[in-house]
């Protein structure tokens, strides 16, 4: 699991907006993942998704990084923001756009 954790940390550092989802941008496999993907698509920002179902070690490695048990999990600028509810609340208040815009 340590190797997977290192891979995830590298991906988090590499991508300004990274969303760990169930499924992918085209085929989200849960409503929460679909909602978060829709929010970032609506903002028109570039973002990457990692499907936690791609490898059995992704989910436990991710939880070891964030101590957050549910998916989706969102990172902006290398920082863990939260899950689907947090992201939707930030979006509703206009704060998510500010966070994304601050990336440049």
C-alpha cells in the first residue's frame, strides 16, 4: 500500500484539481461522484479524475492520506478540500470558483 500512497501523493502534487471518484468523468458510478464532476464541469476548469475502482489499493491508500472514509475526495492545489457535500457547499457560496481561480 505504501507504493500506491506515493503514487497518489505524486498525482495530487501534479494536478491542480484532482478528484478521486467512483467511475470517471464519462461514466461516474455514483451520484456523489457525478455531482462533483458536474460542478467542476460547470466551472469550466481543467480537472483530473482517478477512479478508485481501477486498483484495489487506491481506496485504502487514499484514506490513509486524508483520513476521510467516503468518495469522492477533492484536492485543489495539492490540498485536500473534502468530499461531495463540502464541494457542493463551497460551490453554492461561490468559494469553489475562487479556489480554482486562485490556481491561475
